[in-house]
């Protein structure tokens, strides 16, 4: 899916669509962030390491009578400064 469509339809300008699924009357859009988080929100330290991820589902408005699910992979990070 075009990144322009994600921006204009849902305001997702820092995300990209990695794949699309069509199951029955449902469209599932798999999206990820284009760039990673820059610094720790607690201490401001800039060295972060990946610490797994979570998958979150958001219900979008129907397109052509089909249910839309936006499935987002959210990367988790851990600060090297805080142990």
C-alpha cells in the first residue's frame, strides 16, 4: 500500500505498510514505523537497544463495505543508561 494513502486516510506519516491481508470481509493492513525512537523518554539518553515488540490492532473505518484492521508492530526499546 502506498505511504501517501496511509497519510491521507489515517494521518500515519511516519509509517509504512509491510503487507496487506484479505480475509473474508476484512482488510488487514500490517504497518511499521519508518524510523526508530531517538532517545529515552525518561532520562534522555541516546543509546537504546531493541527489547522485543508488540503487535497492536486498531479498527479503521470501513472501505467499500469491508472492515479494516490496522495491525501495527510496535518496537520496544530499553535504555542502556538504566539497569
